C-alpha cells in the first residue's frame, strides 16, 4: 500500500519519524566538524583573526592617503630605475631596489625574512620629532631611504612597498597599527600572509613572528591596498593579562585615530 493511502493518523506519525531521522542525520554531520574548525569558520581573514570595518575619515586615514599619493610617484620612479639602473639618478632608489633584488631570488618565508632584515638594517631608528620637528610624520620609502632614518611606520611602509615589488600579492600584505601595552604607545608593523598565516615584519626584531604568537600588543587598525580599517570584536580586558591566552590581542577602541609614537 502506498504512503498516500495511509489513514491520517498514520501519515502524521510517518511524517514526524521522517523529520526526526533527517534532524538526527544533520546533527551527525555537524558533529564531524571539530570545535576548532568551527572557530576557523567564524574567524576573520585579517591578521589576528579579528573582524574589521572600513573607515572613511580621521587622522590615520588622512596620513595614509597622503602617503598613497607619494607612493604613486615613487612607484613610477622605482620602475624606471628598475628598468635602467645605469641611468638611475636616485641613490635612495638604487639602495631600495638592491633589497628588492635580494628578496626576489628567495621564496616563501626566506623572501619575507630578507626584506625584514635588510630594511631593519638600512634605516636608523629616529623619532619624528627629532627628524622632522613634528610628531607623527609618515614618510614614503624613498624619503626614508634618502634620510636613512625613521620610526616604526616608516619601516612598515618601506616593507609594504618592497614586498609588493618582490612579488608578494597586495591581497597578502597589510600594515597594522597596534597598541604597545608595556610602553604605552602605538606601534606599526608590516604583515604578510604565507600559507594562510600572517607573519609580522617588525623593526624591533629580525625574526618573523606569527600573529597568534604576538604578546603585549592590541591591534587597533589595519591598512591594505584599499584603505584603512578599524578592528572590531573587542576581547575582555582580563584576557589580555594572561600571556598564554589565545585572545591576548584585544582591541583598544580608546586609542587615537593617529599614531602617537616615539622613536619606535
């Protein structure tokens, strides 16, 4: 006898049994996803795994837009010098291109490490106040390589451009502004994604550190090829006090829109 010939009560029971079977199957399928995998599903693709929102105003965005305008001109100059080194009249461009050359012949982590190490050694740490007589000046790479000095954001910007010229996709590059919870100041680093992991290129160290291993910093803002974003999803402050906490990189929304750095 066919299903649709059953009396009404039996049809209700059969339908309920079918729905229960389907629900049980869904639960069994869901149980195949481990808690760790579920965490990854809900994790942002940005450094530190935190979600971001695009910002369209403020001091930090204004500074980055100023740098972007200078980068347009400098990329043309670097391309011309890259194509004809003998006629390049910019010693700063030649020094910068030499770093890019050494990185291009390497692959993966070695390429990132070469740029981090070489730019750390090429620039003397100097505060904006000491160098420019102003607080918080963001310089383009050729300006920084002309003076041979800069602070954290100048290192980060130079690495950001050098990594692109060395063949790293802009989609895999960021500049991240963090709050140093020990020194009580803001700090900027370049970051590059390799094998789905974000590595920190920091002027304070030669080693590349994965974002999950960064301690005593709170990520505030992230800059990509499209502009500036603010980190969202703040973590309770109690998590920051535990060095072993996987959420030790909490967001500080009280931070100013611009950098407030020393010779960092």
